[in-house]
C-alpha cells in the first residue's frame, strides 16, 4: 500500500544517503516541522493524559481500529519463526526494519496472532500533531512519543516503558530510526532500543520483514507488494554485564540476525551499493507506461 505522494524525491534521497553511508538519516520530504519546545510539550502532554478516563475510552476505539486494520493489511502476509515467541514471558521490545508508514501493522498482527497482547509504538512527537483521523490514531492507539528533552528521555520515557513492560506488553522501537520507503535492506541500527532493553532487563524480539513484488501496479510509480515477517531468535540481556555492554552486544546481534535473514530471504549477500531493486515494487521511469 502506497502512502503519501510522489516518491521520486524520496528515492533520490535514499540514493544520496547510501552513497554517503548515512543509513539513519531522514529521506522523506514534507515531514512536519516543529520547534524543540513544541515537541517536548506534545510528548509530555501525551504521557500525562494516559491515566485519564477520556484517554482510555479513545484508546479502546483507536486500538480496535488498528487491530482491524492489521487483519486487513496482513491478509496475505506470511509469518515465519513464530516458535521463537513461545518462550517469551513478560514484556519485550520489538525491532524491525522501517520502510512504510503502515508496516507497524505487520508486527501488530504478529502480536495478535502469537501472543494475544497489546503492542505500543515509539514515535516522534511530531507525528502526534497530525490533524483528523490520522492524528486521532497517533494520539490514542498506544503511541509512546520520544522527545528532544534530555530529562524526558532519561526519566519520563523509561518510566513509561517500564510500566508497559511490567504489564507484560510489547513495544515496537525503530532501531534504524528514519523510515526509508520500501527499502529492502536492513540498515545499521542505533543503540537506543537496546539500551532500554538492557536497562529494563527485557529481551529484544528481533524481526525482519521481507518485501515481495507481486507484479501488479499499485500506482504510476510502484507495483503492489506483499510481506513475509521473519521472527528471529530472541535476544536477552546478560545479567553479568553492564547496561552499556549489554546494549552494544544486543545491538550487534540484532543487526547480524537481520543481515542473515536478508541474505537468506533474497538469496544474495548484503552490500550497500545502491541498486534499483533495493526499492521494492519500484517501477522505474522506463518501465512506466
């Protein structure tokens, strides 16, 4: 499913970032711009209302809508490695490649099918400022915003994660940071998700989504795609190691698991030389009619 307008500029940005080795950089165009103070205010306000009755009622509506959407979007999605989740007890942090505004529905459906639990999503505070139905879902469908505030990220954010973990729920954190539209390859990950997993003593549910081109046009630029969700071995912190050492080891293991999953799924070694095939479903200009 294609979300947003023309992707030509986005693909050009991906090509430039790949060439520069900047795999966690922003490539989308037209994202909302907001001051640091405004982002901090939105994040703190969002967390403060979580215990209010009106939030709980709106959350039931938004969560129900997202659960239905997850079933519809993933009616053709195939899931592998779900046996890895059988030993999961308590809360956990999910990591996956970030390539589409709706690909979180792949993980949401996984959690529904395998664990019958709730899944929260960590998101930029700017995403909570969208108007209309999208803004309603971003604010009420179990979203945990991040903030430029050091105090927020050091205290409020981990406290919120801790409550979710204590309730035995899951949190999706995008360790690649920025979304790269339909980019097939796993990108080097940042340490944040693994730091919080180590700090809270919870495992990483390591996932990689394979994107398959089905050969039918979706719009003028892209063919339709379908997904295969690969659930990889869980990654646990070692109680004998420090938070920092744990986070670094967990980060490296997760990245290597995603690389191995990519190589097995696509039958080729991972390189970061850009190819048009790196963008799933892309109908290059010469292919468009």
